[in-house]
C-alpha cells in the first residue's frame, strides 16, 4: 500500500555522494527536525528527469527554501555513482541532496515502486514529490504513468 498524507516515512538507508566518496545517510539524517521537499525520479539521465524534473527543482531551490523548506532531496533507484555523475552533469552543487536508493528498499517501503522492465530498467520508483515535516508526509503528489505535472517543483510551490 502506498504511503499517504499523515504517514511517517519509514526508516531507510541511502547512499549519497560526498566529498570523500559515497557516504551512507539515514532517513533520520534527512528528515528529522526538518521540512523536506523530496522528489523521486524513475532514473537518472532519463529524458524527462534530466530535461524537466531535476532542473525544475534546481531552478526553484531558493523559492522552496523561502517557503520554509530546509532541504530539497532527490531520490532514485540508482547507485550512488550514477547519482553523483548526474548531479555533476546537471550542475546541482549543494542545492539538492542526491539520495541513491540503489536496491529500492525505501521505494518499496513507501509502496511507490513500479516495474519498468519493458524499458529495460527493472524495478524503479514512480515519479512523485512530497513535503515531509519531521518525517511526516504533509503533501504527496504522485504522477500517473508517463506524466509529468503534479511532481514538478512548480506544482509543489503552488501548493505550499
């Protein structure tokens, strides 16, 4: 069953690119005591994710922070090296925390996995965005298959 507004995000371990190489980070490290805008993409370097989704959050990072968001994070079922390369390719810097959910454990735990085998990608995350305050979901925007509308930074901003 998919996570919903009012639910607490599950305990999870991610990997994130760090200055000294890949570093583990827990869901508590990401969410505890913070208001976080989290968005998920089916895959780094994929067309919509690279042309619209990640760039939109980079473009609107200051706007989100002005509306009370402490951290902006991107999660994908990719390994940490792919997430690092994608962040570098997109010029992300420190604007967005890149979270590798390499085995898809977090994605499965919140019930938002999808089967992208027909695209040669295996199990991936659905495209979504959410706002969590201290790890509790305040807003959740899940895309229908193949769409990019409600998970955008612009949509999230309009509803903050």
